[in-house]
C-alpha cells in the first residue's frame, strides 16, 4: 500500500517501470526542482540506427498503466516494430509530484512544472539513456497531445511526426474556464486550507468527478445511455463507479498540480517564440496529424482548424464519436480505435 500526502492508503500497482534521475532542474518559473525524477516504461527494441522511436506521453491524472493498452504487436503503436517510450507526466504520482516530493517543496511551495519543462527533461532522458537524437513519432491524447505539440515546436529538427488526439497547442480560454470549475470543486472541500489539503478531501473528489463527467463525454453519450455498455446499471451507478472511483485513486495535490500544468500549456510561452503563437506553429516541421473528437466539449475541432492555418504539414481528421473527449482514449470503443489507428498507420508510413 502507498500513503498519499492527504493521509489515505491506496493500493499501488506492481512496479513495472524505470526511473530517470534528472537531478536538479531549472524550471521556466526560475525555481529549481531538486532531485527531479521521471518515471517511464518502454516497449519493443531500439533498432541499430535508432530510427524507430515513438514517444507516448501520459495525459491528465493518467499513469502508463492507464494508457499502455494502445501499445502492442499489430497495433498502430506496434511494439514489434517500434521502440515506444511512455514518460509519465510530472504530477501523476509516479514521476516527481506533490505526493512524493520532500520538504521544503511541499504544499504551496511545490515548484510547478510546465509542458516546456516536462518535454525538455523527456528529451534529455532519451539522449542520456539511449543516445536518441530523433523520434519517428510523438503520439499523445489530451495533455499528452499538448506535450506532442511542445516536442514539435521546441525540437523541430528532432521530431518527424506528431499525432495530436483531442488536444491543442495551447489551453484555449474556454478550456481554462472548464478547468477552473473542476479545480474549484475539489478545492471547495473543507480539507483544503491555506493552499494545502490537510486530509483526504472525500467530498471534493466526489464534486470534481461529477463536474468532470459532464464535460468529458458528449450529450449524445448520456442521451443514448451509452454508459450501459460499460456495465453501469444506472446513471448514478456510472457516476459513482466510474468517475468518483477514478479520481479518488489519485492524490488531490497531484491533481491540482497537473491542472496548473494544463492551464499553462502554450507552445509559444517561452523564450524561443516570445509568446508569438502563430510563429510557434509555423516553426513546426513535423508531419502533423490532428484528430479532435467531433463532440469534444473542451478541446474543440475549431481550435485545431485555426492551428491548421499556420502548420506546414498537417491533416485534420475529426473522430466521429459520441464519446466526446474520450474518443481519443478508445479503451471502450473499438470503432474509435480503428479510426485512430488507420490514420496513425498512414502517418507512420508517410
């Protein structure tokens, strides 16, 4: 069992990953994250010329256990052909996070990490551990897609392709407001005082989960009672068993830290592009596959369509799905997975 910073005991999956010790990392904020660690898992074998590398960053609150179902022999992310690396995003409880960072960098003193910071550590890991200078594909969903965009904008000579699933190059204003809602539902718990959770915020987890559930799936999903395909016996059963249970697995401070990273996601918010978003998009040389969910409520098709105006080599293929934002994470939708994998295979073959 593991104990979270809020005092709760949760069952930990068997460890099947490695840890890269990044040392002391100077962050965009000017803070130094001391003894920073990046948890990762690999699949497949690196070939002789190191041309078969796929980087697959994790999404909000996810650990590699939650996303690795997309990897396997015969899948688009084919572990018999490619060397696939899943770096766990900082704040997810495996890589450096509020729940595992020691004093004095705890509570409100935790040094927040941007996507810019995260992908720089990921790239350094690839270079130091395997001597990898170029990747064939960066593939990501949601916050993983934001990291894919950062890889392409910040290391244009090192990235051949990116697949952006239900993601964007920056957090849109409405997306920011959506996060404000679910974030403040969690912080409204009486256990949150002076910027710190003093105990496990049970009511906060429940409120956050129910707010999030209304955004992550589409109106069609709920109208057609598609939650029944997951084995839920009622709408209330679905909200409790799937949403409340999902976020209660995580440490509340970790969830807030990743919300911060998400809201500050912007490929132009750095000294390379100086806030010029159009310039950052135009600087991407990678072949870019944009696959928003056509019923996604917070990473919208229109965001990607606007980005297309400045990208050099991009295709837009909205996923026709009632699964909303979760269309890009097709654990329970074989049809969506087939749509995604067909286009990712074509991207890799290009």
